[in-house]
């Protein structure tokens, strides 16, 4: 009821930073985005700082604003309760670790996919042109967005408050948080293993953020696992 002033400080500052960075993207364009986005690890454009900076970028131009809005809404929706429960320092550390873990998972998945393509090329199962097209998309592709870190936050919420009923439009009945989170992770895992043509979502970054979030939650709740059921 008190508006933005009632939002926990880390959540509030993360939202502000993400919005400001998105405005900077619109101002400085692709050069700014390319420098801070996560690149393939063998690309000359890759920098170790991108494991951190990519999670504060979101897709442009303006008609992609829903990428930013959805992530910030989910961060506020699921993260506010966790920050109030854990404290700001612990929540921020959790969020950043999940984001970096998501980046590492995405890089690992890209490397595996590239090796599979190389094996298929060497075995004559795909043509050179197909390898160049698919391999080039991996080598020259980028990942950006807070989604991986936010997935970790969602897992943290689902683990801590598993039976909280959530209403998801257009489903007319409430869904328990633990089932929503599990369903979302399985969807990303399936979509990452069986990608659709033209799919630009970094599904394995989502899975990585969720996995790191789960590991952290298990580590932090070793003496209180029964709360999950």
C-alpha cells in the first residue's frame, strides 16, 4: 500500500539498476550491449566480467521491453519475501551467485552443443554449410538478461514457501509454488534439449540459475528440509 518505498532495498536497487542499464542500452546501442553481454568462451569478444554484467542487460529495442518488465516483476514478486526473511546482504549474495551460475551453465551447454556439431561434421552426418550456420550461431551468439538469477530466486521462494497458492493467468485455479517452479524448470530443460527453430531464449541459463538456487537452498536448510513438503 506504500508503493515503491515499501520494496526491500536490494530489490528496489536491482530494479533501478536494470532500468538504468536498459536506458543506457537504448542510448549507446549495440556496442554497449555487445561489450557487456555473455559471449561464447572461445570468442574474441568474451570477457570474464560478462559472467556478471550480462544479468543487468535486457533485450532492445523498445518493443522488447516485456523482457525487462517480466524479469523485474518476477524479481519483486518472489524476491521481496525472501529479502525480508533473509536480510539484504544474504539475498543479494544469493541473487548474484545464481546469476553467475546461470552464465556458467549456459556457457557449458554451448560448448557441449558445439562439440556435438563438430562430431557430426567429422562423421559426415551434417554438411559443412549446416555446421557453419549452427556453429556460427553459437560462436557469435550472446546471452543477456536477469532471467537466470530470477529463476534462482523463484526456486528459493518455492523451496521456502512450497505450498503458497499462486494464480497464473489464464489458469482459473491456484497452483502451489513448488509445482509452478518445478513445471517452469522442466519446461526450460525440455526447450533447451529440443530447441525450436528461431528460439532465442537461453534456456540452459534458466536451468543453471534454478539448479544453483536449489543447491544453495539445500545447503542453507540442511536442518529444516521438512518445510519443503
